[in-house]
């Protein structure tokens, strides 16, 4: 039995309430990279310990 604490996952229901701070558009969830994607802004916002970091200076520029 594994008693190691696991980090909380991202609650996909939060997507209904979250928007891109730059474009004010809906976001897409990328479970593989644990990021929220804003196609319009071409940014990926990180999710850390289940908490989306919705700061443009913390976002990664998409290629």
C-alpha cells in the first residue's frame, strides 16, 4: 500500500469559471503538461499542485 501523499489534481469544473486574463476567452485543459491553454493569446498557464497560476508573467509562450 502506498501511503505517500499525492498532489491534488486539477478540478476540470474550474474551466467553466476561468478565462484567459489577456484575451478573456475560454481556456483548454492539457492534462499531459498540466497547463491551461489560451489559443488566442498563444499562452499556456501552469497548474501547480492543482492550482492554476493565471498570471501572464508565469505563462509559457506557445510555439
